[in-house]
């Protein structure tokens, strides 16, 4: 009998402790993680693989990138090809101007060996080949390296891709390419890209807020793709742009966690980086 009473008291104590703990937990506010900005692999995972190649894009997906960024020119015969420079000299030693060279010739070039022998025989991909790497739910930031004439072939390539419109973002330094993109592809987001130049007298980077406001309005861009210069891109700078109608901004090219945390705090929708895997892990940790 006494043993039974002892067991009953012990059970009651355990129930009371459990109830007290449950009430304490219920009283605490839920922990809600802030949504990370998109991590966009700059020319693919270009820290580890040759930029703008299928190897770099496929590695970016393996590293957990939310999106990839690639650069596109037109070949002589009208194909959109993924390459940053207007010619092939930097990676191949052969100076072929992309606009003046047919696709078949461009794709004979090895654009991987310069990075590492294991990337030998990587070729310049077409936009269709790049599109084919994109998993469901992931995105591509398509940088147009030419003006308005490149938009019509891009529209045809998108139509063949099977990708959803919300998987695509068009970006360009060419204001006319952004304006034409919003005319021909109004349902696809477009960011006008901008970098900052130093004032020759002061040595400081110029605050181009008036030019940016004017260009965003003229092109009907959905946002600004800004160079990641903290001395220019401040909360006050962004507030001015937002009051003038800017809906969102993305930032490039960010490879250090401190910089990523800074722009995350300012509300960027996307961070473009050469190191998507590394930066993803860094942003999952609290800012120092």
C-alpha cells in the first residue's frame, strides 16, 4: 500500500513538472527565422569552377544556390551564348569576337582548362543548355551583354525553355535592353545594373542617385542591381530610391560574410556571389 502511494506521488510530481514546463514554453514567443535573400551564383560557382560553363552552373546547384547568374552575347548566327567578354581571348588565347563568330566555331574552344585540367574541354554553352540545368523552383539571372537587339532572340529561347516566368530575372547595364525586355517580356522581372565611379577630385565614389532614379523610371525596371559598395549603398540611399518608386534591389558581387549580412539587413532580394555554398552557410549564422 505504501509503495503504491509513493508511486502515485511520484507520478503526480512528474505530471506537474511537465505541465509547468509546457506552460513556460508556451509563454515564450516562437522563434521565427528571417527569410534569407536569394543566393545567386555569379557566373555559376565561379570560385571553384570555370565561369559561365555548365560545370560551374551544375556545381552551383550542388552547393545549394537559389539561382545562377550568366552573361549572354549573340553569336554571328544569332545564338545566345554564355560568355562574359566580347571576345574569347581571356580564357582560350584565341581572340575571336563573339558577335563575329558562328556558334559551331565558338563551341570548339576549350574554356575550362585555364581553371584546372579537370575542366578540360568545357565549352561555351548556349542559353538553352544553361536553362536545361535549372532545377524546379530555382532561378536564373540573365545578364544581357548587348543592347535591345538581343531581346527578341531571348524571348524565343525562353519560349522553348519550359521554365516558369518566376524563375527568370533579366539584368543588364544596357538601359535599352532593360526597356526592351519590359516591352517584350513584361511579366519577367528586370533589374538595371549600376556600378559606381570615383570622383577624380575627391577620390570618393560618386552618389548617382538622380541618374538611377531617372533610368529606373525610363526603363520601367522592376529593381536595381547595385554594385556592393557600402559607402554608397546605405539605408538613406535606398530610402531615397524607394520613395522615388524603386520596388526592390539586388547586389553584386559579394563574397565576404560581413558584406552579405550588411546587405541582408538592408533588405536585398538577392546576393550574387562567386561562392554560393560558403555564403549560404555564413548567412545561416547570426551576424557577428
